[in-house]
């Protein structure tokens, strides 16, 4: 693995809103694809599928 790895731990479940807030704080450390630090990897969890999150990611070209 070559790049920056971030994580967050909280004592309550994530929602699509709290997950989008977490991802938004990571964008300052990311670059447009295909540069280094330009990929976000997520699984198939429902909180990863919100239209708001997809729009945020697309606007940043990651």
C-alpha cells in the first residue's frame, strides 16, 4: 500500500450523513484521478451509496 490511509472510530453507527462528513474531511489530502492519493475504496454498504456522497466525489474528480 502506497499512499495515505485514514480511518475513524465512533461509538454510534455511521449514517450516510456522518460518512459523507468523514469523506469530506479527507478531500484536502486527495488529488484528481489518476494522480497519487486519488482513489477512495468503499464496500457495498448502503451508507456508501447516497446521491450526495456520489456528487461530492464526482465534484472532486476522485
